[in-house]
C-alpha cells in the first residue's frame, strides 16, 4: 500500500481508471520498486507498506484485505498527502 503525496494526483487518476489505462499498463507511470513480498511500491511515496495478506472479507461491493506488514519504505513524510473525499482529490493538511 502506498501513501501518496498531493503531486501524485495524475498517477492516482491512472489507477482510478481515468484515461483508459488498465492492469499492468498503469505501472508504466511513476517509479516503482519491490520490497520483501515482491509487491510494487512507489519509490517516492510518502510511505509504503509491504504486507502479506492474512485475511479477506467481503463487505458489500468491496473486498477488505487484512495484512501483516513485512516491510516499510518512506520518502519525505513532510509532504501533504493526497486524499480522495466528496468525489475529488485534495491535499491533506
């Protein structure tokens, strides 16, 4: 899981399906690396958590994943985080 910064909005738009990119095509944008589990994490994310899935639960139309943290990565945590609320992206803080 990545905690993205406000400047990652274009990347968040790609992962939200805007612009027509699907699947692995979305990873062509941004700088990615792999941590312990092999899952991709964003190199310049405010923080990234590499987790092993411990449990999944169906909740309405969503699947909730419970994970155990295997590794973390942080880059400049002072930047404002990108949040999505009320149908739009915003800078936290």
